[in-house]
């Protein structure tokens, strides 16, 4: 019998609900909370946005998939990591419909959701994973029923670094600050040297951000460079750091596949740089587009589908235990659906 899972995602500024049936994406609508240029999104306001949109997106997901609640085998929701208030606002809806529809509930790790969606869409088998988003930066490889973290940021995530620099330049947040930095970087002609901070398998972005903010204040006023030059220089530096630690992890694992997931993974320049590295190693790059890289409900549904199918006794969550958390590391999840 086919297994149909609905997934609810709301860990940051996007509310998304997707429906998966045995590896087929039936629907995947979402809505983004967009703030004015120069402003970030606060947890309280983001949660309010999610509460306003979640039932509309739920109805849209069911209608587009042509699925009724009676056809659902499982409800998956983002347990963490993420922002507390937005996570909770969506978890409450997941608990409610679980009880109303009498459908079991599964709490999903947001990072694992990205990985499983990437594996499904690209068809890669056992890749080294670069997970890059607004809240996370990790290099990951699978071993012995866990997604092992080889390296990560020791301060802020790369997406957070890009978003905060976009606020410095008053770049629009529509559709996202990172996307608009990418477009502006294509016009950059002058490369400005920035700190390059790789520490073994880990990276650090906060010092680079502080430095380029100071450069922006000084040089933009006197016309020494343009905003496009700064965006170009920042992208090139940050992405070079990511390619370096990813290649080191691939060498350690003997990997012939690399998969980029997370919102920043949509960036075509990052994909291009990673692709050059992979080709030189005789490896293959896998990446997805905005539909599946950016936070979405289908990725939570896919991870929930894997968990529910492999070991429902372990992964199904009682209503009283259906909490969520801001901190939930990728390697805490037992990956019961993959062979060693």
C-alpha cells in the first residue's frame, strides 16, 4: 500500500506544507514573511505570520495534492532546530490536526529534512553533504546510522552572514536578501581582500562580516568600490572556504558525490565553484533549485516518510511528547532508514 505523509515546516521565515506519496511530491506550497530593507525578521512577528497563513497553506496543499485527511498515513512537523516561536506555532497546528484526523505524528530534524529531500530529488546515493542555510552551516557524511558532522561554523551561519550584510547595504528582502546579493555580485568587477577563516574542518564568518561592514562604511562613501564589488568579494571568499572544507571531507570519506542543500544552496555561483572542485576530483555535484533548496514542507514530509516507513514504533511521537526545540543537532537522529 502507498504511504502518504504531510509535512509542516515553519522553523524560520517561511511557512510551508508539502505532501509526499512514496517519493512523489504531490504538493508543496509555502509563504514567506518578508520584512522591509534593512530589517531582519523577529521571532514574535514571524510566528504571527505563520499563524495567519498556516491554515490557508494547509488547505492549498491538500487541494493541490487532491488528498483528503483520511488518505494521510502520517503527519510530520519540524521539531527543530529553528526559532522557538515560529516552530511552536506550527507544531501546535500539527498536534491539533493529528488529534482531529486521528493520524500519527512524527517530529523531524530540519537538517535531516533538507538532506532527504536532496537525496530524493537528485537521486544521489551516498554523498558528502554541504548544508548551508540562514541558521546552519555543516559538512556532513553518513556513517553507522548517523549523519556525522565533519565540520561546521563556529559562530554564525553563512546565510545569516549574507542576510546581515544585505541589511547593511539596505538590499531588499524580497524574495530573499541572499538572492539579491547573488544578483548584485554578478555585476562586481573589483575583488576586495577579506579575512579567510578556515580552522581545520570548521569555518568562522562573524569576523569577515565585521570587516566587510567596516569596509562598506569607509569605501562606499568615497567611491573606492561599489556595493556590487563588495557582494562579489564576500561571495567569492565565503564560498571558497566552503569548497575547501567540503573537499577535505570528501577526501577523508573517499566520496565521489557531493550534495548541496539548504537555502544558500540555490546560489548558482556556489554550485559552479563546487562543481569545478568535484570535476577535478572525478566526483559529481548534485544540487536542487529554489523549490526544494529553500525551506519547504515537502522536505519534512519526505524525512517523515522515511522515518515512519522504517521504524514507526521508534519515530511516532505521542501528543504529550510532541515538543520542539531551537537546538537539535543533525547527528542526534538515528537514521533507521539507511543501510550502513
